[in-house]
C-alpha cells in the first residue's frame, strides 16, 4: 500500500490473502490496528503490509529460519 494515502477506520483491506478491517490508524508510526473480518482479536501491522487486492504470492515462514517447524 502506498503509505502516502493512509487507510481510514472501517476500511476493508487485505493482509496477504485475508481480508482485514481497519480499527485505528497511527499515522505518525505508519501502523494500523486491524482485525480479520471473521474474528474479533485485534493486532497491529505496518501500513505497507496492507493492500487493496489479495496477494497469493508464496512465502516462507520466519520459523524456518530458526529451525522450528509447525
């Protein structure tokens, strides 16, 4: 997401391929509080991690760098 255009409270965006709802925007730090559409637990992400379309790009879990498996 272009960090120049900040999302607004209530916007529905995507974190990778899952839809999230913006709860609060911290513009000074470029962080947003979000929750998955089907859940109630809130968490924080960098604004640049969000997009307007789902992203199905393959990725590697950071746990693998530590040698842990699921």
